[in-house]
């Protein structure tokens, strides 16, 4: 194994200045950094964040980066490991709450963008004016997105019925109540024991499902009269939705349809 690591470390590899653990933070970091600093992400958005395992090349990325940006609530043990690996280079973008999916709330991402700006200005003081100008552009887009998401407060339905409890931050910030059927460690299918009686007690018959979900529970809920809506929880570029902002706009359309917004 030591020989393998020696070979890996001796290979030429693009070394990004900034590495983000999860893709949802990538677009905003990249826009803030502009051409002054290079940005890369650790986990391919097509991979399952919860089941991911660190590779030797990931370790090398972190070792060569100037800073590692990570969520304050690790999505899985690998993220805790990489934060420890980065040591003083690791910056937690938020620390409150138990739900790691903070990026689903534009309001919270405004704070994240400002946090990232301060980090960039610290590691590259000469680029502070550039980063500040870039921050103004990013905040303008995030504030516009936040204003659009604020329309969720006017929806007819206030309960957001979710398969996976990824909407805690969004629900809190936009006047909704999240009701989740599974826990944060949902992978594939969850136990159906007791689920039938629970679904019968739920009066609101819509279900928000992560776009990446591959299990069979969707059919279970369809058979019980639930309308199914898929939301891009992982912020994975799909179709015309290529970056954080366009993906979040598509998510909003889906949420408004599910919650019967005017």
C-alpha cells in the first residue's frame, strides 16, 4: 500500500487552490474566486454523498489545496475524516443544526457566500477587491433566489411531505413544516413496517423525493394516492439546469407545484 501511495504522490496532478467537499458549494465558490484561484470538488455529484469512500487521489487533492471548504454537519464519516486530514486548512461553512442540506435554502447560502469571501480574502489578500466585486454579483443572484423562494410562504399547503428529511433549513426559512418518512441515512429502501398506517394518517397526499433516489418506495406511495415530485437535493447538473442557481430555480417550480402555490 505504501508503494501505491508513493506512486500516486509522484504523479503530476492538477492541484486546486480550494477544494469543496460537496458540489452544492462549488458554483458559488468558483464564481467568487474568479480567475485568481482554482476550485475543485471532492465528490462527483453523481455519486452518493452518504456512501462515498475516500480515494488516495482525494487525499492528495486535500493535501495540495490551500483550503478545504466543508459543511458544518458532515454527511457521512468520510467528510469527518477529510476535515481531520485537512487540519488547519479546513473551514466549516456552518455549524448550526443537524441537517447537512443547508444549501437548499437560498437564505442560508447568502451567509455561506459571505463566509467563503472572507476565506478567499484571507488566503489571497491581493485579490480582495476582485473577490468583493464577485461577491456583490453572487449576492445579487442569491437575494433574487431568496425573494423567489419567499413565495412558498403563500402556498396553500404548509406541510412539506418528504421521503428524505433534507428540507429542514428550507422549511424553517420559508414558513413550511417538514414531515419526513425516513431518516437522514436513507439509502435505497427503508423498512415498510408501520409505514402503511402512517401514510393513512397523512392528509396531504404529495411526496417530495430526491431526484437521485433509486428505491421502490415511490411505487408504495403511488399506490396510496400520493402525488410524487422529484427535487434535485444534491444540486446535480441535469439537462438545462447546469449550476446552483438554475437547479434551485427548477427545484422551486417543483415545490410550488407540490404545495399548490398560485
